[in-house]
C-alpha cells in the first residue's frame, strides 16, 4: 500500500484599497500569494495562465470591486504578424545588440531606470526607488528570470526588460529605456524582440500583463496581433474591446475555485 502525502493548501490574501495607478478616481485591490519552495515554478506557470503577474516573490491579480478594466493579454508569438509601424521600428533598431543577462542589478541599469522614471513616471512610487529597491525588483525572483539589455554601437545601454520564463512563453515583467531615444520606440522594440525570442524557443506566447482600454499608457498592448485576452476563465482571440461581465471581487479569468488552489511544497 503506497502512501501519498497530503497537498499543502496555498493561501491567498487581499491587499488594502489603494488609488488605482491606471484610472483616476478608481480604487485598486489585489489578491496576492507567495511564490516559494520547490513548487514556485509550477505555481507561477499556473497562475500566469490564470491572469496573475509576478513582482519579487509575490504573484498578484486585481480584485477591484465593481471594476473589470484590467484584462490579461498575451501575444501568439508563432503567429505574430507585425504591422507597418512595427516593421519600421524593427528596422530602425536593427543596429542594436541584445543580450540576455542573469538577474543581477547593475549601477548602469539603475541609472537608466532612474532617468526613465523621472521622465515618464515622475509622480509615481517607482521614481523614488533606491538602488537597493531596484536590486530587489531584479534579483528577488524564485523562478527563471533574465534581464534583456539593448545596447547601441557605442555599447551604451539604451533599454532593458526584466523577463520571466514560463512553461508556455515569456513574460515581460518590466521594461525601461532611455528617454533621450524616444524616436526608437524601444518599448515596442523590446516586445518585438521577446516575440521573436519566444518563437525561436518554441514557446507559443508572450505575456504582457494587463491591458486597460481606458488607459492611454496601456493602449500599445493591443497593437500586437494576433493576441489573446482572458475573460470568463478562457483565453480568446482579441478582436474588439472585451465586454464587462467578470464577477466583481475575483481576478480576471478566475473563479471561486482559485482560492482553494493547493500546491506541493
């Protein structure tokens, strides 16, 4: 008679209400759980497919009352067809060299991160991050992570993208780039590179996090086609703005069963 050890329940918690970073006048709440132990990789994979994102060793998803504006979105890497603008951006950045680096923070990265935050998000919390905060963002990861660096011919660091490896794709955790090189559209270039890299690795998806239709700074995520969005617990081909209907108080794509999720330790 064989003995099968009981699975340890995995606990989820909700955060206190905070101002929404995407929609003025809205309140944000999240459901969070720790990614730790030998099950961290598999748990992160499952949660990512269910609409969660990672920050440090925490996975989170929005559970904002009476709001379903945050829609998980992913690109179908192998089927991706660039539009005219994306082709132009790729050609413009053909001179860049790209390297996948281990998740180790450097002073050079941090200086670029600071310039980006001051130029783009000067009134946000990340603009006040110290080097030690930045290092924690990069290095506190329980899963396979890389930081992709983009350099010009003079070896100057122009952009970087913190990237997670999933079982079914790559996940763009956070990207930042030189505000002095706006004409290069390096945010778009980073995604184009991730799409090509995922296809090269035989991975079907690139996860972009949440698309918010009403947020101008999130609009770019809907421009990569074909893509899929998560609604009613199913990934479906993105063709038009998704209608409402997600039950308030649950993460996008999740239902009450999610909170009973169990994971091996």
